[in-house]
């Protein structure tokens, strides 16, 4: 003891800086001097940052505290009944989502509710006669879902195809109870089922995500939800549990959603004064891009489970086409033009590499978009059913330089690179 104390404050400080939080707390019990050393808040600032990503001392509800040491103690006490490794993972999940929202969609961030209490979570279990998986309990301890005031401010988001619009929210616990009982009694699930609805679209189109509290898988309802038909939303192989590394479908789903937001795979869609998270992939390999004569076309697809009917069988896909004219304009046969207008489309649709459709026609969804350099992409969505879970679409658009009413050159074809219609690993 004397020898260690003899190396001086700086030496002891270096030694303690190498310790983990438990070791730091343990040595504080050795003597008053060690307690003084181990209470240095710089150590606890490091522990708070490494374990909880805290850059300021706050409690689990976001209230400021006098020191990082107090903050760390309160977090450990508040979640003492949970594996600490899992707690850190769940907090990272929420931090990823909130960081993206803070930078890109602050209106969405304000919809997150304060964390639920243990008593509220116990009431859900009692009311629905289920046992919540530990990861889902922790997710709700940190945020009790979302306020449901705005239909477009869904944490998961969605898509719009013609008059079909969904925007998925993470449900607060009171709505979890209501939605689960609605599904159980009105749609036909057994009253002894272990399913609870944790996310749903609150638009006019119903879309329910249900957690199975027995196998921890997250499912989404199909067009035959009344018959109990659902699709798994996360890879089953990832649901295996081992000690503190326990996972369930909700945590895996939200972690993947956070990754897609952070890497730009999915983005915000703005329609007039409204913004929402758009689930159509926006980056390769799930989004393809082709440029022909200065016209750029990007394309991607998403499974629409709530319209899919697996009893036929049948899968329903929506696809999004984004076209724009690059800043240098449209170049045809060595001549450059500052506008071009779409006239016709040609689609080749495949299922399992077999051509099932070869379609030609005028316009897209009844429109003849006029493209000019520097303007926003013209975006349209359409849909197609298919019997196979693996297919693709490719084709071309026919444009004329200038305008259809006053063409300045010969028509030319613009490539639409092949994009896949496949059952995804994760369904949102």
C-alpha cells in the first residue's frame, strides 16, 4: 500500500485511468486516500462516455447532475436488474436513432416519449398475459414509444403508392395494449397467443408489427392478417441468446433501422410542407443508377407486406423511380439541350430470371415529366405483384429533346438499370 502511494498522485492517476468502473469503485474502498483518488470525476467522465455515451452528467431522464460519478451510480442503480452489457447496447441503439434525428429530422425527435417505469411495463405484462423480452423492456424503459399526433412523424416511416400510404410509428405502451387487444379480438388471433403489437401505421392503411414474446421474433401482418398470416422481420439466426448478449426482434430491427438511416440507405422524403422517412432504398446496391445522354434515372423497390397474399402465393412490391437532368444538360448526337421530356416507357419484368412481362406504353402514371438541369428529381411510385419472392425490373424511357409540343431533335432512349424485387432480410 505504502509503495503504491509512494509513486505520487500522477502515477496513481495513470494506474486508475487503466481500470474499468468496477475496479475503480473497488479500490475506493481501500483507504481514504484511494477514495479521494478514485473519486476524481475525470475517471467517471471517461466511464460515462465509454459505457453510456454521455458527454455531460445526466440521469436516465435527461436531468443534469452535479458529477459524472453521480451520473454513473444513478444509471447503474436505475437498471440494476438488467444485464449491463445489454443496457449499453440498447442505449447505443437509441443514441444512433436520436443522433440522426437531431441532425436531420428534429421534428421527429420531439415525438419520443419519456421512458416507461417498471410498474408500467409490469402492467402491460399483466394486462396482456405475456412476459416481455428483456431487450424490449429496456427499449421502453428509455423511451415509451412515440406521441401519435402527426401521422407522418413515424420513427420507422414508410411509403406512398397511389392512394396507399403507410407511416409506421413505435407505439407507446398504452397503444401497445389497445392495438394488441384489437388484433386479438377483431382480427382473429388466439387469446392465448404471445403476440403483442409494438409498431403500426396510424394512417388509413393498417400495418401492424407484432413481437412474439415466446420466440422473440418480430412479425409484420400480410393481407391475410385476419387468418394469422405474418412474415418474420429479422433474420432468425440472429435471435439466439447467450448470456448478456440477448437479442430480440425489436432491438435487432431498430438497430438495423438506425444503420440504414446513418449510412443514407434510407432518407427523408419531402412532399410540400410534409417530411417523412421514406423506406425506398436510396443507395446501391439496393438502389440502381443509370445515366444516358445526361438523364439520370435511379430506381429501387420495397416489399409491401400488408398487400402481399402468401396464400396465392403472391408478393406485392412497390418501386420508386427518380429521374433528373444533370447540370450539363441533355446531349444527343453531339448537340446539347437544356430540357427534355418523357414520352414513353418500356418495362421488362422477370420472376426467377424468367420474363413475365414486357410492357410498353405512354407516360408514367399519366404524366410526361419535363426535366431541366439543376431541378429536383421527378419522383413517381408504382407497384407490381409477383408469385416469386425473387424478381427484377429493367427497361427504358423514351425522351425527346426540348418539349413534346416543340421537339428539338430525335427521340432517344434512357436506360433504367435493373433493380431487384426480392424478399429482404429485414422488413420495415
